C-alpha cells in the first residue's frame, strides 16, 4: 500500500493520473483553504533565532541530515520537532544538551538521531511548536531549528525548503503537496547536488549485507547502496520487532543487516549484527554564505 501511494504521489501510472484528476476539485479546495489559513495568520516574534527546514510535499526529503549539518555550525542549539511515529504525546525533552533523557519510543526515531548526533543540542518533541520553542529557550537554547516547520506561519523564522522532484504537481489528495510556497512568504529553496551533497559511509561492512529500512521513499537509497544480498522496506517510522529481523537474517543468509541511522536508533539494542549506512550532508559554500554560518 505504501509503495502504491508513493507511486501515485511521485511517479503516477496512467490509472493513478486518472484518479488524481478525478480528485482535483478536492485538491483545489484544500489548497484554497491552506492559502486562506496563511493569509489570516499573524506572525509572532519569539525573540530568538529560528530556522525551519522543511519541504512542501509529503514523504521524505532529507530534512533530518540537513538540520544536522546546519546545527553543527551553531552553538546553543535547540531542535524542535513533532516527533512523528513516537509512542508518546505532549512535550518531552529528549536531550537537555548534556544527557539523553528518554528512550526511542518516547522520542521517535528522528528526534533520537538528533540527540545522538548533536549531543550538545537541546532536543524537544512537541505537537505544539510554540511550547517547544518556549521550553528550548528556558533550557538556554539561542539558535532554534524547527524540523518540518514551514506550515507554522505564525512563528517568525527563516524558512528553508528542500525541493523534491515529482511528476504530480497537485495538492492533496490529488498529489503530494501539503501546501504551496505562497507569494508573500519568503523562503530559501535548496536542492541536492546544487546546494548540498551527500556523503555515504558504510560503518561495520560485511561481505553479505541485507538492507532493512523504514524510511519514506526508500528508493532514494539506491544510488548510495553497496553490494547487498537483498532488501526489505517497511512503512516510514515503523518500530521493528527483533524476531522479524532475526528471520530476515536467517532467510537471506546475510552476515549483517544494513540500516540507516533512522533505523539504527530503534534496533541498536537488539544485539543483532548491524552495518550502518550513514548519510551526511556537505553544504555548498554559497549556501553557507546565504545563511551567514561559519566554516568548520
């Protein structure tokens, strides 16, 4: 079902295009409502530097590695995200910039990546981003990053949007667009291989690796994969069971499971043989100049 939806949104078949056109009146209504929502929103200044990294479409775009790459260049960092897929509700401080305070079930996979990779950053999950910003300030953060915060139009911030290629340009439910880049809203659009590049390192490689991942649009990994004996895709943010991973190892005859960092934070305590496909971003100099961030 997930692969069908991703095909419908990003590379539709003729039949899927027909469905998309039939739903286009709903898409127009949805987009109109979202524009009215934007126009009627008054901006609030929270008195702190806030950068939002997001995209206009549903699904993955590389927000987490881009936020990580940006945040590494600042001090007194706070990261606020909703925490999709977590088994908790409300506001939780995942890391206070000194210690990780929760488990991955509470944090969700993406927040735990930030806590692992940015040990000096305050990391907060909260459905209410306003409360998350206030809590981060209370904990001493001065440079805040919102993961997927474009739609929070009431928060005064700098918006960075990662452009994603798609053959379907409709809004939901006809296409993948959650919102448009409205004419009155300033945002910096960035693209992979133009504004940033990816570097891939396989940590703890083995002769026979089997890819297991639960990320959106997993075909994005294809260009970076080493030789593998097979692969299995799970729905985005899926929490794996140890038994099903053990079965995949046995059936495939693999020496290890090849996983992304998003998968790794959920299964690192399973005591299974793991190889880590670690993706990092390198920012182009012109992007660093636009953001006025220092070289490291």
